[in-house]
């Protein structure tokens, strides 16, 4: 994948979503300001989900798995810590807490749980997304949990233990008549907000070509540079759908109840894309990470962590060591 630069004026919500879809290929810190996502709504609606974004996190308790711990390389276990890089720039994956200094979120919870399953203490290190490859290669970080997509090119330098499906989501206004988007035909003639130069735009363009060949109405692509215009487009009825990374869109929908999920698409469509813990190639830590993550999956901790952050739809049934990655373009 090629590095993509986003327009700096994209709205906070769309910026977070778009940047995360590009996590396989670009720096989400480029528009980090304001992209952390909203605080949990104080509204009384039962449809609104409350997220704990305070620095005090009542995390899921995880037990040590002796088999997984035995796989940890001596160089890693020597200090009793697992140094994990996260990029706290987009909720619910990772974001700074209300104290503006403590990283919290799904990736942080998984990093802490993984470390505990290996008999280690997690040392969470906030880092700009673009810095993780050099950090892992130099040994500064022993692992990265930062929405990293597995690609065949990355597998040349890093090892991976998958922990989440890479999903893109179609979202509509909460009271929209649109109830599902499953195939290309479902977006024919629809007005769709999408980020320019993103993976989701590429998918939508291919779907649009399919529809045109069938004589269906074309997709009306909408791109926004102005924050307020983009934020108002869907609720005001000027757009029918947004298409972007499910994780951040799900968080926004849960916190304000103004939008709803109507369709999920694999991030590497038509191929499956995996989000994975990333380690230095050949040092053995990825095998331990996969074993530790499978322990979390088997004892139910994993499902509780994803549910806590509204990401159950992206759960995997098994952590795979170096799964098939997206091909080079």
C-alpha cells in the first residue's frame, strides 16, 4: 500500500475513521488533533453507550497461562515487562484519557491482558503511528498494538499475532430507511461520504464500476474539506451513507446514537484483512503473543474487552501466527 495524505480539514469523526482505514499504510497522527472521539454522552437515551475514558480503568482480570509464558523469549522476560507501543489518537482503539496523558482504549486493554497472560507487566508507550516500525526494529518496543494490518510486505520484517478483523462499516442516519448494505447493488444511486485516496474509496469505486456495467445508477461520491459541512451532511439528509473504518464509526454511533450500522465489509475486500500484534521478526515473541491471545479468547477475557469498547463485531475466534497478509500493490 502506498502512503496517503489526508486533507487536514476533514472532520474529527471522519478524520479518525479515515486515518484508521489507512493504518495499514499511513500515519494516523497526521490529523490527531481532535480525532480522539467524543466523551461518553450524558444523555438519558438508553441507546447511548457509556464508555469509561477516565484514567482509572476497571480492566478485565486476566490469569497467567503457563504454556504461553514459557514461549516468551528470555530477552523479553528478563525485566518482567512487555513494552507495547500504542497510538492514542482515535477512540475506541486508543486515546488519551480525560487527564490528557493516560492511554486508554481497546488496544491498551488487550496489551495489558496479553502481558498478564504471559506473566509480564505491560509498559504502555504512546507513540506516533509512523514511528512503530523503526521502534520495533531497534528494540525500543517489544510489541505494537496499534491497528496494524498484516501485509505480505510487512511480513518480510515483522512477525504477527492476529487479534481483530479489519472491518469497514457503512453507517446511515439512525432513522434512515436504509437497513442493509451487503453488495454493490445496495449503494447504487446512493450519496456516500468517503475519504479521498483511502482503501474504502477504492472499494467503493470498484463497486460503482460493477453497478455501471449492470446499468444501475452510479454512486454519488461526497468528499468534504470543511468540518461543519461534513458533520451536518448525514443528519441533514444531504448524504445517505458514510463508509469508513468500523471501529471509530461504531464508537461515534454508540456515543451519540445519531447513526446506525447498516453493513460491514472486509478491510481488504475482496480479501480478508487482519489486525495483529506486531513484533520483531524471528525473535519468537509473536508465537508467545498468539498463545497468550488465544488464552484470552478461550477464557472469555477477549470477548469482554471487545464488548467493553463496542468492537464485538470485529472479534476473531483464534489468534493466528503470521496469517496471510494483504498482497503488495
